[in-house]
């Protein structure tokens, strides 16, 4: 993307480089999914508590706490995902407590999947999955705006071809 970026400045914590965050719509998609799965559990426990035994309120409260904790976790996780294109690689940074930094050299890219399910499409976002010869060295970048994901795929494919041609 930009040739004056210093690859040695990439760190798990620092913001020396212009890291690009993912779309906030990813948060909405993940919250909808969480609520779609856990809200029925809370409702079932609540109905069982009313109909059968008050002891089922314990399950409703536990499921409600898990729902609240999951929502908090989604807010924290999504805001911690960022990425940057460097002259020779793309770097993806994720996590707050357990941080991860994935660096994928352009010359190692074999193909890039752009995926967008119905819920993601309704929010205008997609996920890019980067595949290399080694399954351990790939990476995923969720929550990119659809146009950005398609443009990124094109740019990285071009970079990869140029890098492989120079070998």
C-alpha cells in the first residue's frame, strides 16, 4: 500500500502505524447471532420457572449473565481487530487479553476467499480468508466493508503474483 511504512514498527501493542479497524457492523452481526442463540434459552428457563419450579430461575439468570458477558466480550473483541498493508506483507492484529499478530507475506499467498453470509451482506460487510501453502500460516480478517474486501483481494492477488514472479 505505502512504501514508507517500516515493517519493524509492527507490534502487538503499539499504534505507531496507521492500523485500520474493521467495520463496526461486525459487532452488530455478532450481537444478533449471540442474541438469536441465547435469548430462547433465557425464555425457556423463564417459562419452566413459571410452570414447573422456581429453581429454573437459576438457569434463566445464568443464561442471562452469559448473554451479558458475551455481549461485553463482542464489543471488546471487535474493537481489537485491526490490519495494515505493508510493502511485503499484510499484518492482522487481534485480541486484548490474548493478543495475536499474524503476518502474511504476499509471495506466500495462494488464494484469498471473500465470504459474506446473509446477515453480513445485510450489513454490507464481508470476511477475507488468506490461504497459504501451510494451513498454520494463513489468516482471517472479518468485518471488512464489502467494497474494501473485494479491493483488498484484488490488491493482494496482484502483490502475490508480482512477488512470486520475482522468485
